[in-house]
């Protein structure tokens, strides 16, 4: 999915300059349906180019693009422009939960949280299982510092909607924010059941395991970091550094029958030198990091070298 998004993004940016609309619409649809991160300024530029030539769009596509544009305006602080589109959408779809969510998001952006809550609650009364509205209520409580209230709403929701991986992800983030890493792990493991290729979840799972501490947790964290290294082709700096951290904390794989001394034989690296595979992986990760930072200039490379040597 990450590769599909990258390709769609590149095609959309090319299309925005050259004229074809299908690639832009495809990219916006992917962002909308997968909830992939996208820079609001980029979305604003793409949607504005479509709205300026709205006669080329069918009605369904036009309203979806207007919704995307309004959200980008809200995120960028373009309040007047956002409000004009929010009102337009509300006039066209007065009873829509999507329109209510959009209105609530605008109210939040102008510090009218109580009005936003009223808007969301009215929409939820009309459609008690609407995921978009439930997510916005949770976000509103979270942003106002009511983490316990947000978690309570998420837990009630997940009792009936086990497949809502976005809710599991948000619950995991909030538990981690409170230092409840074991609960966070459970949530992120649920996310991976639905999104096994999401490397961001692999990373945050590894971070939680490292925070819990203990050799077994750190060894498992190393595996998650290593999976991100593999998925990213070695390009994810955080994963590379995570591998180095785990190896420095003793996450070196060993096997053996335990013996009388409680120890095990270290698995060779394949070269017959007795190097544990975890240590070999750590050395490779450190080398990749140094190569990465060398590109960024002398001071970065020297700082990275000192840090890796210290670990």
C-alpha cells in the first residue's frame, strides 16, 4: 500500500501540472480511504486545481473534492475559505453525518469546542454507529486533555466494532501516552492483524516494547525494527537506530539446551566467526546509519558516530 501511495502521489503531482484529472482523483481517493498521511498544503493545491475546473468533474467527485479541500483549509488555518465550503456542503446535504463532521471540525478549528461537541452529539443521535463521528468525539476529548474520557469512549466503541483498526491505533497511542505500554501493545497488535504491512505500527510496537524493558521485550522489539528495515529497503533511519539500540541493550539471539550453567551457545553469523546474528545485524545497521549521515555532512556523521559508539 505504501508503494501504491507513493506512485499515486507522484502521478497526481505530475497531473496537477499537465492537466489529466484521473490521477489526482485516484490519489485523493487513496488518501481518503486509507487515511494515509498527506501534507495539507499538497492536498489544498491538488483540490484547488480541481475545483477551479469543476465543470470537468462529475457531481459525486466534485463534492468529495470539496470536502477534501475544506479539511485542508481547516488544517492550514484558512478559516474563511473553509467556512464557505462547509456552508455549501451543509446546504446540499443538510442531514449528512459527513457534513456534520466537517462543520464540527471547523468549529473546533475556531475554538468553539462546545458547539462542535453539540454538532457531533446530534449527528451521533441520528446515527449511533457512525465511525467518523465517534472518531471526532474521541479526538475532541483528547485534544482538550480528557484522555480518560477518550479512552472510555474508545473501549465502549471497540466492544462492538472490533474491526475498527483506526480506533485500536488511537487507543494504543493514548495508552502509550499514559505510560500503559502493555495495554498499548495489545492495541497495536490488533492494528497489525488488519494492517500487517503498516511499518509505522511496527515502529511504535517496537518503541513500546523497548519502553517496557526486559531482555525478551527488547529482543522482540529488535525483530519489529528489523522488519521495518526490510520493508523500507534499509531507508528508515529510526528503524536502523532502533536495531542498534536493541543490540546495545543485549538483544542478541542465542540458542542451546541451557546446559548446567544456564547459558546457551551463540549462533554463528554464517561466517564461522562466532558472531551472534543480533550483533551482526546491529553492525550492519550502524554502518547503514553512518553512510546515511555521511551524506548529510561532516557534523552529522561525527555526531552519529559518537552516538553509535556510546551505545
